[in-house]
C-alpha cells in the first residue's frame, strides 16, 4: 500500500510518463529491488493503483446515498471533487494510462457512466421532493447531466494548467450550482442560497 500511495502522489505531481519505478522506490524509502519484488513493471504497479482507486471510489459511492436523501448538495460535490483531485493523474493522463494498461479504458468509461447515472438519480429525487421542475422535454436532463460531468472534468484540467490559486474548488462548486439554478423550484431556490452560503466556509480547507 505504501508503494501504491507513493506512486499516486508522484503521478499526481509529475505525470505518469515522467515517473520511473526508481523514483517511486526512492520516495517510498525502499530499494528498487524491494519495489520490483512487489511490482516487476510499471504496468503491474499501474494495475495495482487502478485497483486501489476502484476501491476508493466504491467507498465514496457508499456515502453518497445518504447525502442525496439529506439534499446535501455541497457534501456531494465535495466528495466527488476530493476523489478527482486525489487521483487527478487518471483524468489528466488517461490516454497514456490506456496505452500502458488497456483495460483502464473500461474503468474510465465506467466512471463517466457512474457520475452520469448518479446525477440522474439525484435529479429524479429532487423532482420528487419538489426542489426541481419536471423535465422540460424528453431527453433534456440526459444531456444536462452529461454537461455537468463535462464541467467537472474541464475544471480539473483548468486547475492543473493554471494552478489552484487561480482555479479554486469554489469555482467548480459554484459552476455546478449555477447550472441547476434555472431548473429549481421556489422551494429549491431557498436551498440554493443556503448551499451558496456554505461554500466559502466549507471549502477553505480544500484549496490546497
């Protein structure tokens, strides 16, 4: 686990293509032979990293349902953003990762599908609770949730390029909230302003 966590840290900071096994061994404080005993190749290590990431995503998903039921939108977005930032190399270097581990493509596709389905379920529950209006026309919310995913993904890229001082987590949270605003009922807009007040306090510690 120490090797996997060290690899994730270095991949996040330097990029998958720029990190060698010897770099990981040095950072982990072990010999290269010790690392090779566990993971003979970079592909072997990447497979372990992707497996660890899959487990972490499953744990995050298990906490999401209660957040939906409590209409804790700020908490929902927080969880997802933490996961994104914690494994940002995966989103940034996905093409390189797929070349190294082809099955990573399915994992990437599954993550997109999970986020979109999660958002669909959240919208349906919000409609049932009277927080959002019914779908304006068939298929509209299907495109809407894809656009939400696109915002979250592009925000991460923008943050990687410009840095967290210019692109804060608040930006992503506000962007997602604003996308929903036109679809909120009067009851939903009351919550919207409550959520917006939470952002500066809730996200100050996540800027790093």
